[in-house]
C-alpha cells in the first residue's frame, strides 16, 4: 500500500521539479555512459551489448542492454527524483514517462517532428545525434540534453 499525497503539485512545483529531475538524471546517465566507455572492462563486457546493432537503430535497441547496464540506467533515471530529492509521485511518473518515451525516440532511427532535437538542436539530443553516436563512438554521449559533451 502506497500513501499518496492528498493534493497534486502546483504547476510551478511540477515544472520546477520535473526540469531539475530531468537535468540531474540526464547528467547521471551521461556520466554512466562515459564511464562505460572509459573503463575498458565495462565497455567490453557490459556496454558493447548495446552496440551490437551496426546497421541502423530501431526503438527496441534502447532496451537491448546488459542487465548491469539496465540497472545502471534505472538508477540514473530514478535516483534523484525518487531517493535523493523525492518529488511528488505525479512528477516522478511524468519524469519516467518522458525519459522512457525519449529513450525510444532516440533509438528509433527516425527524425520525428516532435523530437526536442528539432526544437533546439544545440541543447537537446535525439535520434539524429544518437545515430551518429552509434556509428562514430567519440561524441554524443548525452541522452536528453546535448550540452554535456560541450561542458
């Protein structure tokens, strides 16, 4: 049995907490991704599973990961909004929904009109830059945001 708050967050609280949660979770995912490349053992035995698709991406590539990397990704996505700085359950559910939808979009191999990458390509990631990452593994380690490679 989970006790839910009596009231939903205000629009301001939802937008604030969602923005911070997405930024922090994405930065953690970026670090996890970089570490999986820098530590040779992790790349060879864990992350390489995800890169076995050499010809094009499709949405289910997103879930084609070693179980260890699946756990790493789950922790990166949920650690901040669920454990470190708990947000309202509605905010957490929206956070996970956005993260999951964009994970599928990023691995779809399609440049869809609604991708945040098409809104502001300097800031957001998406299928286009992530497809580059899968063919030229020296850039685009970010997930939702493209800014991490530039910092």
